[in-house]
């Protein structure tokens, strides 16, 4: 399926309805763009917070270390 969007003078585009529905996008959602040798890829960046449940240590811990671990795990998930 090929769909088109026109770029406005402010470099904005309208996401076609079929794509919005497929990605389950709504107003104020965030999308991520990536480019590789195969082309441009767009995906929803909205991830439910509870998806990360249990990832961080509970109780007293090193918060900087925990945040670093969370960022590394997130980077792994999005680099696929």
C-alpha cells in the first residue's frame, strides 16, 4: 500500500488515516523516524509505562545506576 502526504511550508505533514489507525496514533502521540539503507521507517514511540514494570530495583538503590540500566535497555529495544 502506498499513501501520500504533502509537506507544507512549515515542513509539516498529515499522517494518512490508514497509518494513524494501524499505529493506533492519536493527538499528542509521538512517532519516531529512522533512516537506513532500505529507506525511511516510522513507528509509534508511545510505550506503556507498565511495560517496564520490574525493570528497576525496588527499595534503596543507586538511582543513577538504575536510570543508566533503563536507558541501555531502551536503546536495545529500539535498535532492532
